[in-house]
């Protein structure tokens, strides 16, 4: 028994989603045990089971973090989700996990778990970086050594390898249906996952590929989903605060904003938890929700983080309250993005944007600039590619989108000894080594931008051909180090023609 068993000593309102009696049996294998999963999918599922029952316990796998899996196991797979905002001190304790394992040596265990007939859903939150997509070919990166190792039949190291090997066990052992549910910020994430799974299968020897292809076509569904909740990383202060609110020590609390949203296609071939009791929006307009969120929330988040880092802002609220950033969003960025999307029925862009500014103003949550700015090489393609292509084709301005990309490059691959500041230096990126190498090889911003967009395997090759886009990014990248980000914003306003 760990201290977490003493949750009744809580000092604040605790929304304890603890199922009376035994926990539900495993019905879901979840890949990616990060904070976002624990504050989003796990909470919705615990609420659904508390309201309507069902064997929807979650067996979770973390690709890397052994220490987290061990810490959670030591507290009976309980942890707190703490809302941070001026008007709430709510804590939720979703008692929904049935297992937490981590690391490459557990991959075969996870494959076996997916293979069990009691498993009805594979869900995942692995971030954009986890899907092994080659931007060059817009498909599964068959050149990646990890994908090659997975194709050769070793213990899977990649998300797609794990899923396919798990599906293969099902196809061989019993053939019962299953749903694969992506909860990541990729556009059409369900379709995208299906495409990658099929590409992996097509690269297998024919005798393996054929039966698997048929199984996936007939017995696996891939719903699209849009997930939303701002969930920062856990800091020491969150651990202390959790202890104050709960009266017990939780080693792994998750800080989260109160806002939460999940729009989901109701396409679960093997059944699902009664998430409608937990506030999920089931809709056939998921794509509209996804695009709205990717361009207005996530795209704007990138602008906030890169402009803000260059102005030395440590948190997203610090960034949001810089007048030049707020103006950039309201009068520069959103007017470029809005014509590229359709709002879901019942939601207006004015309401949605007003709500975003409220969420970004959450000083208590204090989401970090460098969290949002990290992994730009895998986030930006989802956020800017289609808007740039649509607008350049129509001859419309893209100054604020281009300036966002230039600000990202100024942060992560600075040229000629430019110092982008401590926030920028704290940003991580899977392409960082490549980006720094490009910067070292380039004599001018234009050269760097050309390398990134033509040799980087980061963005779709279509962007390099989009009328005037690379020139614009290069010009802004030239401007930032010498004149500063606020001056670059003024320049963008002087040019933008809406
Ligand atoms: C953020 C997201 O990391 C990022 O770039 O934009 O993590 C964002 O906080 C979530 O998508 C909110 O749902």
C-alpha cells in the first residue's frame, strides 16, 4: 500500500474518479504515458467507466520513461491531475490504469497485451514526432533504422512497428476486431495512422503482408479525433502543491488547465467506453475541429513561443501579454489563418479566439515558452503547410506565417553568433543537430532557409515551390538578429495585404 491510498485526507475538493470495488479489466492498451495522456484520455475514460461501467482499464506503455512507470506502479497506478487556474483548486484522481510499463525491454509484453482478445482499443499520445513520417515522401520513413529494425522482426522500437506487430498477433491468434485511436495533433490523425500502418504492412514479406492487409481492412477501425487540453510538464512546485491539496505525497502529479475538449468520430469497431458521459463531442465534423485547433491554437502557440522567446518571455502568459505579440495574433496571424478553414457548426471563430486568449492568460498554470517551442520541426509542418499553399496559390499575404517560421529558425539554428536568448536555447528538437549543421554551413539566411526546406526532410517539398515563401522567410530571418523581433513585426504589418 502506498501513501496514495490515503486520498481521503484531501484538503481541497477532490474529484476522485475511483471506481468502487475492483478496477475494470484491461480493454485499452495505451502507447505514450506522458502528462497529456494522464490529464486527458485517462480522465475521460475514468469518468465514462464511473458513469456507465465496462472493462475499459488502461494498460499503458511509455517508450522511454522507466522511472515514471515505476513511480506510478509504486502508488497503485494512482496520481493526481491538478487544475491550475485562478478560479479552481480541483483535483482528479483517475483510477483507471491496470498496468504501466516502460522501455524497449517491455515492447514484446506490450505486443502481447495488444494481441489479447480482451483488448478492444489501442490508443496513443506520442506527439507528432512519434509517427516516423518522412516529409520528403509524406509517408512512413522506410529509411529510418528503427523502422527497418521493426520490419526485420526485432522487438519493436517504433509506434507503427508496435501497433502492426500487435495486430499481427491478433490476426494469427483469434482475428477479433480492434480500434486504433490516435490522440495526437496530426491532421486527420486516424486516416494518417491507417496509412502508416498499411505502408508498414506493405513493406513486409508477402506471406506476412497479405493476411495482415485483409485483417486491417476488415477488422480494424481508425477514428479521427481532435484532442485539446493545455498540460505543461510537472515541476517541483506542482508536486508541492499536490501535496498541500491532497495531504499525501504524489510523486507524479499532472498540472492541467481546467479547459478540456475532445471531438471524436464514432467509429469503434470493437466497442468503446461511454465517453458521452464524460463530455466527449461525437461528431462527423472532426476534421473541421482538428484544422481549427491546429491552425488557431497550435499555430498561434508556435507564434507565441518563438516571438516570445526572442523577447525573453519565460511563460506563455508572459508572451501573450506582450502588446506586439497580441497585435501580431489578432491583426496579423489570425487574419491569414481564418480564410483557410471552416469552423465546426455551432462554434464561431470570435468565440473560439476569445477563449484562446483566456487560456493563454493562465498565469497560475504558467505553461512554459520552451515547452511549446520545442519540436518545431515536427509541429510546424502540421500547422503551416496547407495555409501557406492555399494562400500563395490565391496570391494572398503570408507574412505572419513566414515570420513565425523565421522566428523558429532564429531560435533553433541561429546564424553568425546571434544569441536568441535562454528560452530559445532551452528548446529541444529532434532535428536540432541537422539544423545546427545547416546553420554552420550557411553564409546567409537565404542559404540556410533553402537548405532547411530542400534538404532538411522537415517540410513538404511543395513549400519550397510556394510562390515567394522561402524569400519571405529569408528576409525576416535576416531582419530579426539585426533589428529585433518587434521591428520584424512592424515590417510584416507594413507589408501584409489582407
Ligand atoms: C502545444 C500543444 O506543444 C505545443 O506546441 O501547442 O501541446 C498544446 O498545448 C495542446 O495541443 C493543447 O491541446
